[in-house]
C-alpha cells in the first residue's frame, strides 16, 4: 500500500492510504466468504459457496461495500504503524476516492497525541512565603467550632451580631416595572448575623451585616450594586433593591470552653490539647490553600513560555469530564440533573459549555500536560513504600467518602482486580503530581539551581576534600521533605 501524510493546523494529520489491486481482490473474496456464512445459499454449506456464485447472487456492489469495511479495519492500524503516527484518539474515515476502481484511496483524519515544549521552565522564580495563621485566626476558628455545638433560643428582640435569623428575601431591579419578576427570591433563608463581611456570602459579601438591628415580623430594605463580573448572569451589573422580611431571631448560647468540651468534640483531653490540634489543622489548611495559589502561579509562568498542542477531540473529551464532574457535584447538593442546574443559573447549555466548561477543560488539559512533561524531564519516580502508604490512605478515604465504593467493598467482599488497579493508579498519579510539584517548588525558589551548582563543583574538589566533605555530610542530620497529610 502507498501512504501519504499531510499535517493540519489543528494538530491532526490527513492520512491517505492507496490500496493495490491484489489487496482489494483479497478483501473482496474475504467479503464474499463472510456473506456466504451469514446467509443460506442453496446447494452449499454456510461459508462454502464459491466466489463466483456469491457474486452472481449478490452482485459486486454488495461484496465491494463489505470489502471496503474490511480494508478499513485492516489497513488503518498498519498505516499508523508504517507512518509512525501516535494518535490521541480513534481516527475518522473522511472519504474513499476511486472507490469503483482497483486502487481505491482511503482518506483518514487522525488526531495526534499532545506535544509539549516546556521552554526554559527552569528559569522561573517565585518566592515561597507562607506564614502560619496567628492567634487571632485560631480564636476565630475556635469560636466557629463552639458555635457549631451551641444551643439556640428564639427571642423577641432585634437581631444582634452572632444571632441566627430566618428571613424571606426578595430582590428586584432598582427601577423595576410594576409586574416585573424579581431577580432574587428566597424564602426561609437562615443565616448568621455578623458585623464583618464574609467572602462567598450569599447573595453578596456584607449582606448579613445589613440585618443587625432588624426586628422579627418587620422588613428591612436596602440596595446593592452587583459587579459587572458577577458569576450570576442575571445579576451582573444590576442595581438591586432588597426587601428582607425577618421571620425569627434566635440567640446563640455557646458552650463553655473547658476540658469537657474538648473531650466531647474529640480534639483532645484538655483545652490546651484542643488548641494544639486546632492550630495544627488550621496550619495544614492554610498551607494547602497557599500551595494551591503558589503552584497555580508557577504553572502559569511555565505555561506562558511553553507550547502545548493537542487535537480538538482531546478538548471535547475533557469537556465531557468537566460536565460529568459538575453533574456529580450537583447531585450531591440535591440538584437532579444539569438541565435543572442550567435553569437555576439562567443559562443555556450551549452558553455554559462555551463560556465555562471549555475554558475549564482547556486549563485542566494544558496544566496536566505540562505537569506530565515536567515529571519526565525531572525524572520523577515513585518508590514502592510510598505507593503502598498512599494506596492505604486513598482506600481509607474512599471507604469513608464514596458511597458507591463503600457498597462495592464492604461486608468482607473481596474487592475486584479492577477496583484495586483503579485505586493503585489513582494513588500513583497523586504521588507523581506531588513529586512534580515539589520539584517545581525547588526550581521556583532557586533551591534546585543551588543543588545543581554543588553537583557541578564536586568533581573539581581534591579527593581528600571530597572524602572529608562526604564524612561530614554523613554526620549531619538529614531534613526529610514534608509529606502532605492525607485528607
């Protein structure tokens, strides 16, 4: 067979395969045998009718049509191998030229595997400046914890900082027409009244603070101008007039901070132990949040100097994963399906895919490809002991948090090889990503460059000096790399 390849601008390749007459004739005869096996031809056992008999009964058109299908199945993988093409997904048969001749041409479009040129990624620099949360943040978290275990009492007074209230909320355009539908309407909404603004507060930061002094059975009115980049399409840039009807005010009685409280919530036997555990948890959460932002900035710097190419099918496939993840999260929050979610968000599926799903998928894809390429470049490896430990942690987490996983593995039922392999792969991926990010951190903070410089200087040292340095190094304590705790 003759093969031609023509690269395309969208990281795909046009593959043209021309078949020799003898190859086509062989496919026709094989096709005739298949036809003879499927149908009963008088005077012959299944599959034993001669080629000429099958041609006479069914005609060349039917035989050739099936022969073409056979050739596609046979020639496509052979052509990929001969042309040394690494596809990212199944190819598409676009056309068959000269189909009625003895030398037809099969034209395929083949999506190519992603390619990544990292550029000079080792030159990136970003200081790592995480600072542990102070006592003020610790006291705030402890107050939140006590509030969780508090008791509540309905009171007939104005709402004060720290009270829980139940309200009906209606928000309309500041200059809405008489019969115009409200932009926001929510009944029986419970919230904590607080003097300070909280990020992510519904419907906007500082909403709860406007209800200090509100009395049960009465309404409070105020206006708020939403920013032009607000997430809810219907509220972007809108000046909204709120009417909040206060239904109940409930005072909070928080438990006393003592050893009994520490034991009750399982964070130690004493108040001091509770403080220590809370501080550790707070620092772990704070560091994780800082790391997320730090690595995001590092990867953005690398991406700015990198070249990542992939086929459009790869992006479409990742978009499907984005939508699947969203649907899974929504079901966990009681939303039946994505159609319901789109109605709630007042957005069409097409617009959501274009404005949110596609950019998210593109970002995830490109970062994933960059991390994989850096793992190869930095020769990141996983040792067996670390993999076993990560496997145990992943298994335990899934058993506690994934209902379907728990059903399939509980009650002494022996887990299938499929489940074990999936958890092992997930654990290995976590370790690879973690190791790669640690390598990036060393590069970004200049630690990797220092280590390389030391390695380069070693051969220049005198043998005696090298021996003494090695002995001294062996006597020094080795600082172990910090391993993130399993969630």
